[in-house]
C-alpha cells in the first residue's frame, strides 16, 4: 500500500491494495527465523529455569527454621525498593568511555544499546537518554545501525577472502568493510583488493 493512499484519506477500516509481497520477503529472510527461534528458546527455557529457581527459593524461605531467612529475604526484596535510575547514569558513563576509546585506539569497537522506551517514560528519565543521544550522536567516525543492519554486515563480512599469508584481502561484496590489521583500522572497499 503506497503511503500516498494513506495521506489522501482513502484508507479507513480495510487496507487498500493489500498484497502479500512484503510478507513473502519477511518469510524468506533468514534472520527472521533466527530471531523467532531465539525468542522461543529464551521464553521456554527462561520460564522453566525462572520457575524452578523461584519455586525452590520460595519453598526454602517459607520454612521458619531456615537459618538466615530474614537477611536472605531482605537481600532479595531490597532491589525492589529502588527505581532503575542507575541505567541512564551507566549509559552516560559508558558512552563517554566509548567515545574516548574510539579516539585513543584504532581497534574497532562496538557499543550495543537495546531497550524499551516505556522504561524511560515510567522512570521519568527521558532527559538522561536525550543527554546520551546528544553525546554519542552526530559523530562521523561512528556507524549507527539497527540490529538487522549489524546482522547483514556480519554475514557479509564472512565473505572476505584473505590470501594464504594474510597480507592481502579481497572484498567480493557491494559493501565497504572495516577491519583491524596490525593494530590499525583498515577500510576494505567493495569489490577491491587491499594490501594489509
């Protein structure tokens, strides 16, 4: 469905020009099935493990004769008394450290940020996230990517061909790559041979 149909007000309750092309692309994309498998695995295994440990812990703590019952209960419930306000402080500190690392070292670094926006809304600390984005954003030396872009990059990176003595590399793809060679970041342009 083209966006112009929506902006013209021709879509009300039922989509106009409905087709299955995008669904076919998603279904045939390998990364989506990896994501679904991970989701299923973490949900099932995580739930079983969490229930097992929670049940064992709750049963043990329900026994009044358990030595150290009160301190253990206090230790478990203590974290619930505070909001997770440390996360933005952690982000700001690690973001600054990451920027300093990229300016000091030629080694390629990865800073992975993942989370839910509702957590910032619930904890009323959007301004900390905005500070982090202002600090880490608009830097030409950094590559900002989504999960799928990182996955595609890593998959394509595996197609680089190195010489036997590891002194030359060929990039057969249409993507430019950056690798670390002898302590320096080296650009491997698309379709090019590079001497390392």
